[in-house]
């Protein structure tokens, strides 16, 4: 299934994509079940649906099979498919990205957090705020949505805890992340470098785990204004999805809806910036472009899942993002 959060007029709801249509899951389940239990079996938010485990997931399948009511995909506004309680990130997970940045000794997966405050959805504006950064960068990533809770999960059982996958753009303020040290080298500050408004585009939907035969066999790429900047495969990850799920579960009891971003390949704008340690290398199939500027359009893609496109705008020129977080908080 491809699961979405959508808006049609004033209505926000969960849906499933069927061809060029979006099935309204709560309304379709109510129609198929012939009772008033829809709100209990199909909650109003994606995180609650995921937390409902098999009963809610089976209800969603039943609603999709019923098929109505539905709306043309072109007529609805797709929002970020979920608002995760937290985003767990593993950086430096592709060798070619390690090669384009200052060397760091790293023998375990890199571990940093992103707050859900930065989450935006398809088509929403990525804001270039000069107070935050002058070096705004893109990072295509496969994102993993946790389904079943667990702690100290063995690697061989880790994929059983995955609900599905989506596409992420780990937007980064490079001049906040890599700061030259007075005595030489660079100090890494992943907190401010990775956390600010609109830093976490995700979407356009969640593809459930059963639809992805092998998460380590997915091509991924970034295009800026149609120009190919990143191109690689999840097969080239240093630590695979199962390893990352197991690794993070040693620190946290992973809860339904937690999002794990699995790292980006080489081709970031950082590689063109020797001022903060960038180290370009030659590849004929991609363009070594600079940082993002207002007017740019960033498209990140993961084969088998979909593509996520966001325009870049200057601070004060954003068209406005639907405040799902507030609406979810009040009910």
C-alpha cells in the first residue's frame, strides 16, 4: 500500500493511493464495515494508525479494497505522510559521501537527531533563512518508518519492526554543521546544522514493507532544477537498514511512527566547498553544483517509493505550510 495524509478543502484525512485516485480510508472503512467503528480502527493521524498495529493495518486494507469514497490524486494536497515523534539519523553511511568531506574516524553508525518541528511535505517551501545559513544543502535519503515497538532488536529480526519506507531530504546548514577550528580542522555541530524550520521534507507517501522486496536494492538520486546532483544505490550503504534499526534500538525503545533516515550518498554541495573541508571528486554522470538558492527546485527520488519535490524560497517569501502539528495536537 501507498499511504498518504491528504487535504481536500478543509478536510485532512488518511488515504491510500490506488492508481490516480486516493481512497479516503476512514470513510471507506465505515462504508465497508457498516458501523460506526471507523474512527477506532482508522485513526485520524498516520502515527496513530501505525500504532494501532495489525487491527488498524488490516482495517486500512479492507478500506482500500472497498475503494470508495475516493478522489483524484490531482485534486488533493498531499501533506507530509506522518509527523514522527522523533527522527533518528545515521550520517556518513555511504563511502562516496565520506570521501567528499573532512575525514572523521567512525567505526559505528553516526547518530544524531532531528526534531519533528522541521517536517514539511511534498511541494512545501524549503526556507533559506540567512540568520540560519548561507550554505543550504540537499541530501536524498531512504527513510524507514518503525511499525512494531522494540528494544535491543537483533539484526536478523529488525525488518519485522519496519512498517514501511518513504523518501527524505535531509536539508542541512553546512556552515552550522562544519565550523573551522582555530587550531585547525573542523568542529562538527550536528544540532544546529540539522535542525531548523523546513529542514525535514518527507513524502510523498509511505510504501508499506511488503511492497519493497529488498531495501538494499533501491536507486536514489537528487536533481536540482532538473540537473542530476546525486545518484547511487542503497546497496552501497555501509550499514544496511536492518543494522541501523538494531543499532538505534540499543539506545531507545523504538516506537511506532519513529522515522530513521539512513544517510546520503556523495554529490552534496559540500563537496564543492573547500572553505569547510569539501573535497570534490570526478564523476561524469553527475554535476558538482553549489548550495541551494531561492528559486531552486529540489527533487529527491528513491526507486520503488517515489519522488519528493520542494521549491527553495527566501525567508519572508514562503507561501505557508499547513500546520498539521497544531491540528494533530488539538485532536
